[in-house]
């Protein structure tokens, strides 16, 4: 009986992985331009980190975490999201004490959530995210929003929409919370069991329910924007003013909420329109948070961040048929005829690679015609053909595959010749 891949996971094979590498490299380059630096945290953490950091009332903690007990009897969880782990490291390594503040970080790596697999939602998925810790300036909200929109623009995505909202400060949220309880409580029996449980614990999450989104009370629910105090209104106004100054279009959606407990003030999602992308149009989510650093044992520290899954970005790029500068091209394929020539190509292959030229050769003792077909399948720009006769003369035949032109090159100058033709080297 063959062993198959676990449900909700995937193998990313050559030919597809190059797209992943391009997206990751593009996001990293934008982060470099914005002076954000990479952080790498463990794939698993103590379960308490996510219970405290993400929130006991969230679906992630209640339903989706991969949690197990290790041999020492400790409760361990595969990370379901990146922010809590980054903040744990920020506190533990005392990054708040470094001279350069705010601390601006980005991360990427696999996350794990037990949910029903569907297009764009896997049980193991790869997330790219950004966190800026240590500043309460609305300008950094605008910077983070500009950063993520720059990534999508650089990738060539179209019809990308930035949707923002304010969740207010603690005072504003408390007033809005009570209004939501008063609004939903008389008819809460008509809602799903999750919403009934959320009513007292976290009524804001009712607005994020997928099952009851069409319920009439959803459309008439109190808007957080009507409960913002003066400070929260001022903060949101400044964020919008910065976005206007940067000429970044946005839509204000007062029903937008985030699924994690630590968000306040600015919350946002990036959505995309286009056929073939499915019903879930959100490709990024994030917002400002407070209390998270303190919950994990650090000093009072504001932060803001976002995260997106690479899988969903790939779905969007394919749905829009965005051409990507992704190549699996090989610079040179060595073909040998004869035992002496075969031995020499091993040496030449090593020298080509040492010179930075991507190259390969036959290892299955194929005939000349089969070796040429292999070069073609590998999308080789050049083939270099060496037979025993050419070896005795100190020559090698180099063929430009696209044009079909070929010439004899002295073996002594072969590596330099290939550098000039593949790299423009001197």
C-alpha cells in the first residue's frame, strides 16, 4: 500500500516552485526598500502563547490548532499564525531595547490550521507577514499599507482593493461591544451556535460569521464608526489623510472586523476582483494591535502588521493570467560522444558551474539524438558537443539552440566563451 500526502497539504514541484520563489523574492525586495528585516521563529511554540496571544474566543484557538503533548508532558502547538511568535521573540530577545525603533520585521514560512481544505485554504500553508512594533504614529499604519500594496503592484496584480476600518481604542470598543450585545441578544437564538457563544465573549466576531452573513440583523448592526471617541476618530482621520497623500485608493467598510482578539484602531483587508478566483476574495489581512506584547510579558508596546498566504497570491496571479519573469532555463547542456569525451565533460561541467553558469549533462549513456532531446526539454540556451575526435583536436562544438547556429570553440577558451555568451563576461 502506497503512502499518500496528508489531506490539506501539497507538494510544490519543480516548474511550480519557481513561481513561489519569485513571489517570495519580490516581497522580500519590497521589505528591503522599506527597511524591514527578516525574522525566523520556530514552527512550533508552547500552546499558551497562542491561547494568550491570539485569544481563547477565536476559531483558531478553539477549533483549528494542531496541538499535542511532547515527551516532557508540555503542550505544544504548530504555529497557526505568525504574529504571536514574532512578538514572543521580540519580548524574549528584548528587541524593544535596541537603539533603532520602531522594530520593523518580516517573516515567511509554513503555518498550520485544521480546517476543511478548499481552494486557497490548506491545512499547511505558507504565510508572508510584516510587523512594525514600537510606534503609535498613524504614519506607520500608512507605511504598512503602502508596503503591502507595493508588493501586489510589483507582482502585476490588477483590480486590487484596499478596505479599511477603525476598531477604535478600548473605550470605543467597549461602547460598541455593548451596542452589539443589545442589538443581537433578542434574536440570538436565530444564529448559529458559534455566534450564540460569541455574544457575551466577543460579539464583534458575530459580524465575521460566514454562516449567518445574510441574516437581516447583520445589515442593521451598529457601526463601530458611530462609537469612536474623539481620539479614535482623530487617529482614523490621520491614517486616511496619509493614504490620500500617498495616492493609495481605499474603501472604508464599517463592518470589517478581524478574527483575532488583539486588534484595535486600524484594521484592513486587501481584496481582489476577477473571474476564476473563487468566492473568497480576500488575499491579505492585518491591522494595528495593542496589549499583545504585554500579554506575552513585555512592556506596553503598540504594533501593526499584516499577513497573506502565498497560495492565494498564486491563485490571483493565475486567475488574472499575469505573465511572470520566471524561467527554468539552463545555460548549457554538455553532450559527449565516446568514453574519453565523457570523462572530460565531467571536468568541464564542474568548471562551468564554478563560473556561475547553470549547466548539466547526460548520466544515462543516451545516444546523441536522445541527449539533444534532453537539452531541449531542459530549455537549454546552448549545447556543447564533445566527441573523442574533437577532444584530440582540442575543440568543442557549441550550438545556440534558438537560432541553430553552431561553431567550433577551442577547449582552452570554452569556459570564457560561455561566460561571455551567457553572462556578458569579459
